[in-house]
């Protein structure tokens, strides 16, 4: 391999890395309802080229790419942005933006705190039954 080919490979990797980082940053920015509302107010969400770009970004839903995301809501919003009704709602209604933000906040608030998550009632396990049998009445 000549040094020209090696430099070309290094340049291609640098370009690919820069593109990856740029698209990662953009996809993560979609987790912000205020940013989505701003895009809608600027009529960016109505532009066919932008809609095509959002469709192209669906590859971030694949496991190999999604693992780099810090904000999983970005993927949910990316999916919602595929629908014209969602894009229209983001443009016309700031209350929708606030609703979206509140739902996101509630998810983050309760996501890792098991005391705030309501689980369906289940039957006691055999282990629980054994513990109750071993207890002596007082």
C-alpha cells in the first residue's frame, strides 16, 4: 500500500468520523421539545429535503448506532417526526410542546426510581410463601 492510499484511507476515516459525530449530535438534539418547536416555527419541518433527512436518520434506531445515544427520547421524537400530524402540531401549538416536555420529564423522573413506578399486582412467589410459612406466630 502506498502512502497516498494510506493518506486517503485516513482522510476517509476522518470524514466518516466527523459525519458520525455531526449526525449523532443532531439526533440527540431531537430529544429537546423546545428545539423541535423552534424547527417547526422556522418552517424547517415542512421542507421536503429536511423530511427526507429525518427519514435517512432512521438508521440510528439500529442497535449498533442507538448505543451511542445518551438521550433515548431522541429516537422516539425521530419516529414521531416521520408523521405530518406531529410536525403540524409542533408548529401550531406551544401547549403541545409543553405537554411533550412534561411527559418527558415524568419519564425521566420515574425511570429509575422503583418506588414511583406503579407495577401491576402479582401473586406472591413460592419464595414469599416459604418465608410466611417459616414465621412463627407470636
